[in-house]
C-alpha cells in the first residue's frame, strides 16, 4: 500500500476530510478510493501536461482496483480558468453520464484544482470531488479549504464557490517532475504561512530550504505543516468572513500583477505572490507598522529560492500604476469600495487592515516602480 508519511485532518463535521501526504500515492490511489468510496465511478479532469506525466499512473491504479473512469483533458496554463474551459469540463462530466453520487478527480496543479472543484460544485447541482494536487503550490494551498473558481477579465478568482473535497492525496513524487521555476513558485506559498503568524516556521524554512528543494524529509514536513496551518484556519473561518483572509498575504498585489501580465507564463502565481508579499511588508514598513529589516530578510530568503521580489523583475512592460490600482479595486476583500489589505507588524505578525488609503498605495507603487 501507499507510503503515507503525514495525515492532516480537516474537521468540518459531516464534511470533514483527510489530507494524505506521502510518496507515490498515485500508484495506490485506486485502492485508497475503493476503500473509502465503494461503488463510485470517477471523472478525471486534468491538463495536457499532467496527462503525459502523471495520468498513466493514476489510470493504472484505478484499473487495478476495478474502478470505472473517464478523462477530460484541458489545456495547461492559467488561461484555462475561464468560462469556456469550465463549460468543457461540465459538459464532459455530463457526456460521460457520471451521476451525482460519482466523484470528480482534480489531477493537476492549482488551475485544475480550482476549475475541477468548481465544475463538480455545479455539475448536476453538486458532485463530490477528490483533489490530487501535482504541484507544490497546490499541495500546500489551493487543494485544501474548498475554494474553487475561475478568473474573469475583471480579476482573478472572482467567480466560484466554496466546495470542500472529499479527500486530498498529495503525492510527493509528482513534485520531482516540476521545473525549478514551478517548484519555486509553489515555495512562495510555503513561505507565506511563516510570514502570517508562525515566525518559528519561517526560521525553520531558513534552516531547511536546501533540503526542501532537494526532496529530503523536510519537504514532506513542510507540506504537512502548511496543510495543518490552513486546516486550522479553514475550520475557524470556512467562507473567509474573518481570519481566513490572512491567507491572502501578498495576494492583493500579486493578483493585480497577474492580471496585468494577462494570466500568462510571464508571471506565475507564486511569483506574483512573492513580489506581493515583499510589497505588503514594504508598504507596512512605509506606514510605520513593521521594521524595515524584516523586509530585507524576506527578500533574501525569496531570492535564495529563485523568486522575484521587485516590480522590475516582472518580465515585459508593466502597466501603469493606475491600471494596477484598478485591478486592486476588484480584489475580493474590497468592501463597499474600501480597500482591505493584509499588512504586517513583522515576520509572523500579519493582520487585516480595512479602509487602506488608495492614494498611499498608489504613491508606494510609484516609488517601487523606480
């Protein structure tokens, strides 16, 4: 059977589920699913990159367990989080004659997890789904907590639903197929958990970064600690009416940068978050809230991971400050037109700040562009 190194439980009553973290879980996924969800059929949603690298392993496992399945393969990339691709996924589910009691499998990174989760939330007015994240970013963040959705021309993740998975299988071996850039992008979300409210975890990352990147035991431990952190927050605030917003540290700036670069490979999500976290700390320091030396320490750590930390490092020509501010104004945390940011008083001391002065943000961005 599978080598399950860590199990994190997300305690949401009758919607509770486990996150299983270990090596080569895809190869035993069929047996795990058959044991937990007997009598189900499966619709697998994935992208064309993951279909080549990981789908054969999953199919072999399902076949070995005698589980019926069908596959829907979509294009890779952030642009897949669109109405058109959502429609293809839902129509594929219906064409396969999957019933409401069957399960959808999201096999891929954050894009596929978000889209497949949303498709399962609306197909037949709600079907269950299983997350099988294959990227570091998805394993530590987007596969956990039930946020699903697609992007809009108006901004990122503005269309979607809260829909919890039935199970998360995080196979560590899938991370070995990631490019260094993709792995680093996911690592930005790992760092985020330390910066929010766990200074000791950030210090641990400083000591164990090399082993995490090399694939040693610290990699699985880091993923488990991130998942446990997110599980605690989700249990307390499932639909992001309060403390869950802290998980968006760096995302207000980062999402604006992703929109400005057209949700393209110019800037991966984690790269936008990395720049965004530095900007959030820098803006906090500018406001006299946080020590400036903390920003330098964060920059050094992210740079060591190969991540961008400045606006100048965003490839291509960046849009105007006015365009970035227009994107920020569409952020999900905006309330009655007032800007809400996740700011910080230092490493591990993030907080929610409402009614942030847009002129102060605009002036800060102007200075950071230089």
